[in-house]
C-alpha cells in the first residue's frame, strides 16, 4: 500500500478546490475529482477533474473518459470557443438508467487556451 495519491512535487501550489454541497473531492493520479451525487439511487450526476498540471485536450478527454460509463463513445460533435471546448459522448447504459438524458454526456475543457491546454474538465449529463 502506497498511501493516498498526492499532487506531484512540482504542482503542490495547485490548491484543493472548494467542494459544492454534497460533492466530495477525491485525489487521483492526474488531479482533483469532484463528484456531485443526486437522486435516490446516489448516481453521480456531475463531476469535474481539476488537473494538477494542464493537459493537451486529447489527453484530458482520454483521462476523463475513464470516469464515464463503460459504453460511452465519442460522437464526434465538438464546439470550441475562447474559454472552453466541448465534446459530446453517448451512452446506451446512461439512456436506460436516466432516460431524460437521452444518453448524452457533455465534456467541457476549460482554461485560458482550451484548444491547446485543458486545466479542468467538467462532465454534465445531457437533458432534453
């Protein structure tokens, strides 16, 4: 047993984010994972991953996809702006569990230059 994950030495300046109500924060290999649970079944309805160090967008989305349902696939839909870039994923498992989402997940990369560097990824469930 190695103990709980901690930021790399060079990134200890990156502060732990403030958790919203009912949203615990977990430390991971790549950053702080904040999870918001909802509903009677305690399903995760939203999460964000604050990276210890910025990541290239493709790498950031790949890391964040590990926390999505196992059958989630990238739909190829992308929206890029000055402050964020969004990719859309779809999951049949999510559509069955929460029909109102239509199985859609939105992964939003944010940072000063989201086309080249993600500092944070927010994942939200789709809705009609």
